[in-house]
C-alpha cells in the first residue's frame, strides 16, 4: 500500500501530469488543424464572426448560436493570422491549456501519486468533452474557465477565506458565462456561496447586522462585479428567450433529457450495453447522495477543516445547477439541458467524484483503488475513441473538406450555358459547404439552398444516408462514397442534355433600357465597363436593375431556372447587408423573393469581383408577372455593373 501514503510537497507528481498534459494538448491541437468545420462552427462564422455581430444585445431566432466570447476571440485570431479552421479554433485550444493546468493543479492536491494521476485522467479523458476543445464554439472556452473558477474556489477555502481567491473564482466563472450562457446558474450559486461563507465566519464573532455589513465590505469588489455582470447577462437571457432562440433541449424530464443524454454522448457512439447509461446515471445520483450525507455530517459535527469544505460546496454547486434547470423549465418554459448543453454538469460531477473518493481513500485504503480502476476504463474508452477525422456530435461533417475538393474538381463538367454551378445537399452539409465556398473563394458554386435539395436542375448532390433512402438511386450516378459517415457525392443519370436560353438580358448602366427603378442616377466614380455603373448607399437604397414582364410563350416555367452574374465593387467589406435581390411579383404583390449577399463573394474592397446567383423558377409564375433583379443596400457605397440574367430551360 505504499502508493497511498501522504507525500511531501517535493514528491508531488507534477512532472507526470505535465507530460500527460503535453500529449493531450498535442492531440487536440492536431485535431484542431485537421478536422473539417462542423455545421455549428460554419454557421457561427458566417452569421456572426464574418458579419461582425458582436453585441450581446443582438437577438434573432438563432442568436443563441452566437457564443459571444468565442465570436470575439475567433474574430481576433482570424484577423491576425488569417481565416481557416485552425485559426478560428485557437481560442478553444488556449482554453484547453487552462483546463489541463487547473485540473492538474487540483489533482496534485490529492494524497498519493496514484490518486493524482488517476484523478487527472478521469477529469481529462472523456472524448466527448475533448471534442469541444477542438472546435470554434463557446463550450471549450467555458469548461477551461470553469476549471479555473473551481480551482480558485478551492484555494478560497484552503487559504483562510482570502477574498483575492474568491474574486478570481468569480471572475473566471463570469467570463465562462460569456462563453456559454447556461453557466449563469453556476455563477449565481458561486456568488451566494462566497457571501454565505463570509457571513457565517463574521456571524460567529459579531452580531448579525455587523456581520452582514462586514461581509458586504469584504466582498465589495465582487459585489460590484456581480451586479455589472447581471446587468449584461440577464437582459441577454431575456432577449434570447423573447426571440425564441432558446429552443435547443428536451421536454421529457431531467433524467431523460439531461442525465441520460450526456452519458450516452460520452459513450462516443460505441456499442456499449444499452443499460449502461441508466446504470451510470443511477450511480451518479448515489455518489452525489453519499457526498451530500458526508458533507452534512461533517458540518453538523463541526469536525471539518477549511479545505474540507470544498466537498460540500461542490455538492451544493451541482445540486443547485441541476435544480435550477428543472425550475427554469417549469417557470420560464426553457427546455432541459441536453447533450452538449448539459456537459458542464458532467464536468462539475467529475470534480466532485475525484474529490469525494480522494477523501474516502484517506479513511479506507481499499477505496483508494476506485479512481485508478475508473481511470483504466477511461483510458480504454479514450483509446477506442481516438481519431483525427471527426467529432462525435458532428460526425456527418467529417469529410466536408474532401467533399468540397471533389466537387470543385468536377467543375469542368458543368453546363457551359450556366455562369455557375448548383449543388443540392442534405441539411447537415449546407452551412459547412457555404463556409468553405466563402473562405476558399469557390464562388463558382452558388450559395447552397436547403430548399432545392432534390431539384432536378442541380449539377451535383451531396446526400447523407438518411436522404439517400428518400431518392430513387436508379436515377442517380454515384461519383464518390464517403464510408465514414456513409454519405455520397452524386449526379443525375438523366439530366438535361443542354439548356435553352429562353431570354438573356444585360444591364451595363450606360443606358436605362429595361431597368428599374429609373429615378436613381448612375455613377461615374467607378465602372467595370462602359462609362458608368449604378451605386447604392445610405441615400440610394435600390440600384437600377433589370425589369422583365414575363412572357410565358417564350419563357417556360417547368424545368427552368434563372442564372445571374453581376460585377460588384464595395467601398468597405464591413458592409454585411448589401445583396442582389430576385423578386417575382404579380398584381397582389411579391410572391417569391431571394437575396444573395455580395459580401460572400468579396475578397478585397474597392476591387471589382463577380457575383453569381441561381434561382429555380417558382411554379406559380404566370403570364405578365414581373421579374425584378437589383442591388439592395443601405450602408456604405456598393457599386454594380454588367448585371446579366439568363432564363434557362433544361432540355432532356
């Protein structure tokens, strides 16, 4: 039993923990470089980072996807080092250094080398947790900062309630909430713990009123910080709720939605016995109850040292966060945390687990083998999950970079009548496709539209296994299969042999024939060809464009599409709203409307660049309906020239 003696300060296992930390960091760093961008990462980049939507008070139906701290930091790193997956993931990679450092610090407080190493491995070898340090999302940032908060909370109790440690704990927790809003329950509970601890200390020496006064005085900096924190976070939470952005989660109960899902996701898709998630959930409840009983007993008998208060505090933190989730479901109608949103509760439970069994091992040496045995299981599970190809929750995006390369290599087969190519795809591929299309300047591909997934005029198709089951595979030709996720790149066997150009119009802005509207003058400041272009800005919201009265005798509706090309110049790339609009109208008003943002095609300001758009002709088009195509913008000046449209009908 030599492993379980209480070692001296000089014999702590820092060197082994350091080596393990370096190996784990290298693994996560390599994955950050190699992994394809996932759906949520791509959406976050395109909708928030790329558009500079940094305000915590911007709300729409998807604003909860905007993990603020990640948006801010990823914008900085991509601005400094360039836009690619690794640079956008640097903030979370740095957060992993925090997580490794603070979990090593807390593990190194335990009573034997074996327990220290085992505790560190248990805290760090959940492959589902590791995934989020490899992604450009707020979760990894939140976990890294939360580990720092828990470490300084431990020091607060160990170092005679020194408020510099409580302030650091609170500060780390608050910043973690900026990364991931659900940690607000953690921070509120943390603040109450700090105040209550100091209040009880002073109350043993002073009257209640005086103790209350001294508690507020001692924690005045923390109180000011906490109030400022609430003034930002509470309005954001309310705004997200009012915008119905807090829709991700469950509604069947805390056990089913939160506990079972987070354990199941931690299995990483391995075919473990079905009952295992129920067993682990039940055992976790039992462990929390044991910790609660021990904590209550020690406090009641007053036989507890300062650092021994850490276990009761962890129990209180975990229970309060769990209860808050349930209360919020019933009172605020917010869904239960599930999968990745519940992962922070598992991280908090892991801290409680290693602290509890370290204390129990000091009383009964046989218990000292529990954490080493558990760490062996974690090592085996981590080994089975080790990969440089995918993250579990977004495994369908694993081959996205390869898919884009393969699709781009086929551009020579696209019809010559079309300016650009259309790819129909499953929903899981839309945002990553648009990200790679934008960042890698693959602008000959039109922006992916999930509504046209199966449209017969698409040039290529990217389908998941689920969508492959919906199509008649005899009508498609397989180009390439991606066996990891059983997805496919395909084209139609029976596609148009060629396209008939029903009509073609071009607006060069040197004259106003067939243009709309006619009341805005052309600009001679910038022009791509001829002598003038059309300009839009704060004063000129709509450009001159193309106006066409549809003649159904010349332009077939069935099996037809519009393809559009325009040359655009932007004075500033910070203009994120300017877009080319396609509008179908009749006497009752607009019945079909599309917009493509020109920023998605831009590379440099004050340089002309092409914008390509396609649009499938809606079935409800009738004779004498009006087709309008124009540039819309109400910010810094954007110029348009050589606007060209073709109405194509596929001929088999």
